[in-house]
């Protein structure tokens, strides 16, 4: 079942959704969200957060899911916050271990940000030159592995 979710994340990316949307939408129904809600709540994190090439959007999607899974809902719940932050840090560490970085610009090999808010056309060349589909797959895989460990 988790394999299907990982494949769905990659399919969403290849059908035009951004990296963050693809990861979040593949799992959001587990938390009671519709696909549309998932796509909206994660839309701003693509391209390293608003195409600023900061933290990888696929990783951000994974962190958003971590909040849905384990986020504290009481402002005074320091223990709950700590548990969520510990999970995010562990996920980030695993992502960096597998991909060498968590920074979009580094993953894309950019010397400097493109300075444009306009996304590139999704052509065969786009997919061939960018590691984004792999980052989506990695983030979805790391999240699926976490969930499988939790549910044992």
C-alpha cells in the first residue's frame, strides 16, 4: 500500500504538481484532507519554498506530513512540540543522508537562484535535467518507511 503512495507522489509530480504538493497529496487522505486541500496547503513550498531555492519542497512536504502526524495542538504542550521537532530533525537527517543536501539550489546544482517566480515548462528536457522526481520519491519513501515503523 505504501508503495502505491510513493508511486502516486511521483505521478503527481510528473503530471505537473510541484514537489511539495506531490508528497503531501499522496498521503493527505490518511489525515482526513481532500486532494484539493492537500494541494492548496502545500502549494507554496514548491521550488525550495516559493521557487526561492531554499529548503527542498519535497522535504517540506514530508515535514508538513510530520505535523499532521505528530504536531502539538496545545500551545503549552512543550513535550508535544519537542516530539514533532525531533521527528522533523530525524526526517531531515535521513533526507540529507540519501541526497547529500536538503537545499533546493544545491540539489539542482544552481550557482545562484534564477530570480524568477515563473516556473519552467514541464517538458521532457525539464524532467531529464532535474532530480526533482527522485527527491519526491525519496521524501515519500522516507515518510512511508516512518509510517510503517510506527504502525508495527
